[in-house]
C-alpha cells in the first residue's frame, strides 16, 4: 500500500512556539551566567529571546540539516558561553547576532551536516565535552520543555486548518496510508492533532516520534555504541518503513528488510527531512512553509516541491500513478 510519511513542524504545525522555546532557553541560561534573570512579563521575555535567537540564526542552522530545535538551543547556548569564557562581550554579540556565523561557515566548509556539529564543538574545546546525553544537554532540554508547557496553548497550524483537513481528506480518499515521522515527543503531536481533529487521519502504527528514536539509541548504548539517530539520520524513516525490526538494525549503513521503498514517500519542510529520506532511498516532497527554501531543499535531495500542504495531494497522486 502506498504510504505518505509526514513531518509535523513546518508541514502541519507552525514552528513559532518551538523557536520561541529555543530562544527562551538560551536567554535563561546565558542571563543566569551573566548573573541576571529573565523579565517577568512574557512579551518582554520573548523580545529578549528573539535577540538571543533571531529567525535568521535558526534558518542558518536548519540549512545545514540541524532540524531539531532542542539542538539549536543547545549549540547556540554553548557558543555564547564558550565565547564568554574567552572574554567576549556577550551583550554586544547578542545585539549583532553574529555568534553563530563563523561556526556555521566552518560546518559548511567541512561539509558537516546535522549532528556533526558536536564534533566541531568538541574540537573547539579540545575534548569530548559535548554530547546529546551530557548534563548541559539535559538542562537545555528541561528548560525548553518547561517553556513549551507555558506556551503550548498558543500553538497553531501552519496553514488554515480547513486547508489541512481538505488535503488529508483528499489523500485518504485515494486509499493511501498516512503516518507521522517527527522529532517531537509523542504527547506534543498527540495534543495538537487531537485538538484540531486530525489525529485519526494517521495510522497509529506509523507515528514515529522522539520516543522511538530514544528507544533505539538506548539499545545501541547497551552495545557500547553512542550515536544520535535523530534527523537527519534516516532512522526515523526507517523505523516507519520497517517497524520494530528497525531497532536491531539501527547501526547498519544500508537497510534491507524486504520492504518495497517504492511504496513510501516523505513530506517534509527541512533539509534534515530531505537528507534522511535521500539516504534511505525514499522520494521526498519539500514544502515551502518551513525554514528552508526551494534551492536548499532540492540540493539536499527533495524530488518534488509544494508551496504548502494543499499542493501535496496532487504531487502524491502523480508519484503514485493515480488520477487527479
């Protein structure tokens, strides 16, 4: 059966709240280092957060395949603190938003994508200080999730909800299955999808979230292997295609579990989605409602482009050989 695998943020849900949570996390951590605190008023907090993490900075990181907003909060907070310890004037760097540019330029020059940023951070400090399992990571993630709990009721769909419903109805009427492959925690996709009456469009066996990624990473650690399996690593898509069998094969470079990859197509908004789909050999529709533009998506491997979700049914029908 033909199956469509949807990313969430930038495709169905707006990333605005997640970007705000990342900025607030960075602001809280750095202000604490500066012996200061965030303002009490949320509007003032958000204004400060946007100074620490302007949209341009987020877009630069996402252009190199760093799609997870937890990681963006982590790396930017780390860069601020590392520069401070070298004597940099943080207040100036916050104002001109330049702190990330040299770092991203180095990543591009070395052709490093996704979680390769950890290797560069560690090279800069001369040792294995940074991992996605250290105390600083846990602190960043905890602060991020606390801010999400505060802001979650303001979450909105990326396009008008009626347009999303019409698109999913059209796809369902063609007989395709639909699943979700996202870096979000499960409860953070379940809540908005149920609130907007979208949850039942998706096959519950193909809802792949941070939960499944963490499970596989833990299994690898039991074997002495420390590896990030979050996008742009293709594991999330592999887990959607191969089911639980994927966990035991997560460290394999090539995946062959007797599944016809021609039955699957990915719909995502990011370079991370495109890189993961391409490595697994899945076709990908890049939608332009996220942080990455058409050129970036095509260079990363997108096979089709849609302005937003409303153009996806026609593209899927074309891919599947169905009549429009």
